[in-house]
C-alpha cells in the first residue's frame, strides 16, 4: 500500500480511495486504468487494528466522538485536479472517520466529486450527507453504490469451517 501518486503523465482526474479488505480498491484500480487517472490511497497516520472487532469498536468511538484521525499524507498538488473519484466502504452506517479527515483537509471549491461506495448489504446510511457537509463547495454527483463481501461474514464462515476440522 502506498500513498504515492502513480507514475505517468499527469491527469486532471484523481481517484482517491480508502479500503480495508480490498473491495473498494478493486473499483478504484479499475477506474484508474479505464480513465488513465492518478491514484491516491487514503491512509490514517496510525493504521487501524488488524483485528476486525477492534476496528469496528475504534471506528464506532471515532464516529460517535466526531474524531477526524490524522492522515499519513495529503494529495500533492490537489489544486490541479478538476474531478475526484472518491471511494470508501461504509463503516457503522456512514463514511469512515478518515473520509471526514480527507474531505476536511482538502479544498473542494470547483471540484466535481464522484463517490463510489461499497457496503455489506445495509446501504449508504448517512454517508452522502457527510460528503455534502464536509465538501460543501464541491459539485457532488450521484454515487456508484455496490454491495460487496463483508469481513464479518467471511470470518464467521471460516471460523465454523476451522471448528469442524480435527487437528492432525
Ligand atoms: C469497521 C467496519 C464497519 C462496517 N459497517 C458496515 C455498515 O454499517 N453497513 C454495511 O453495509 N457494511 C458495513 N461494513 C462492511 C463494509 O462496508 C464492506 O464489507 C465493504 O465492501 C468493505 O470495503 P473494503 O474491502 O474496501 O474495505 C463494515 C465493515 C467494517 C470493517
């Protein structure tokens, strides 16, 4: 994982994304390849825990306290982009805390904001109103919303599978 802008000729389109288990990253890379854009991975300064339940708890605490965690990096030369595709998973029925940080730490005046959002089956929650309130000067376009695998369900299925295997 890297925060660096992909090499190649500069584009006035940026794909910026946050992804824990890769579902959103697949879409980000597809858009990046299809349109030949720059790519930026949004990462917190301090990574979230490896453990799923710990991540859920931390995300809930940060959401409820309105915390905007500091980011590892900001987008270099953000002013040169006209369109930003912004990808993220739904966390706790809203946009993850780092997405609020990302929106707050860049100037959205005159930008077209095209969200792509993955969720585990419960829909977009309050994420669109978070985008509107944290990037109020952007032109916010209708998002792509896609249901994708849930880490919770994968863990439960694998736990059940492993439980049925006798240790040799
Ligand atoms: C901390 C956490 C909270 C989540 N909360 C929700 C939720 O409220 N609603 C939902 O539909 N999916 C929820 N999910 C599932 C993810 O939105 C879904 O699996 C998404 O595709 C993950 O994207 P990623 O692989 O790019 O990280 C949550 C996942 C995590 C890790």
